[in-house]
């Protein structure tokens, strides 16, 4: 992962954890409690801190909250999927209690899903990071789900399944189901027959 301090990916997943904890505490006790309020306060602080790091006028949040960092990542949005399945779907609604964060992350995604940044200029597939061709299909599946089912983005920026399937059928043909691939060719780089690919089960909800 690299640097954990001031890390966008970890910040959004931390926000997500606080949101899920708030929902869990309320469910256990059947009401608002000190624990649920503490979790909610932490989620509020995390959400505002993340949104405040938006780079203007480019409309993206850097992968590391440090000056001059311009790396863009798709998985900034990944954390939104967990509240949806953990009893707090309202938290990820565009008009919900965390609308500022959700709208900021949607804008971020729309501005990174361009060729040369997080769409590979050669293959047309998704690159999880603008600065690396190292990409993981399991993470692509998760983030496609967020793009389509939370943000409502269903155009050709997201619908790249034929390209991603070709990575497995051609680039990684020797190993079949491969998670870690080169975004330009689909060549296997590691994580062969990797169980994390189970995230593709999310497709079944769209059938």
C-alpha cells in the first residue's frame, strides 16, 4: 500500500468503519447510545476532513494528503460500499447525512476516469492508480459497483467489462483467474487464483 499516514484510501475506509459501528451500536441497543454518538462524531470529522482535501479546480482528492501529491486513485470510493451492506445505506445517499463527502467522491471519480489517468491509454481498462499499471480486478469489481449503484454512473467510463474479461482470457491465460495484472496488457503480475476475486459476486445482484 505504501504510506499509511494521510492516506485517502484508508481515510475513507475509516469513515466507513465509524458509520458501520454507529449502525451496529444502534441495532444492538435499539436506540442511540454514547457509543453510537461517539462513532457518529468520528464519522462526521472524517468526512469533513476528507472532503476538505479536494484539489481545485481539478476536482480530485489526492491519494496522499500532502503538498504536491497529485496521484489519483479509483479506490478512494471503495469505502462507500460497506455502509450499504451493513445497515446504513442512507449514509451513502447523494442527499444523505454525508452528502458533502459522497458528492466529493463522485466528482473525484468522474475526474479520474479519463484516459491517461485511471483509464489505461493502451487497453482502455481501469487503472486503480494514475501512477501505476499495477491493478487488481477484485478492486475494480468493488469500485464498479459503487460507481453504478451508489453514484448512478453507468456509461462507458464504467462499463469496461469486455476489456477486463480479455485480461483474464488473453493476458493472464496461463493462470486463468488472476487478480493482479498489468493494466496495459492484462498480463498476470501476481495473486493468481486469488480468493479476493470473490467480489465478482456483486455482479449477481445486477442479473
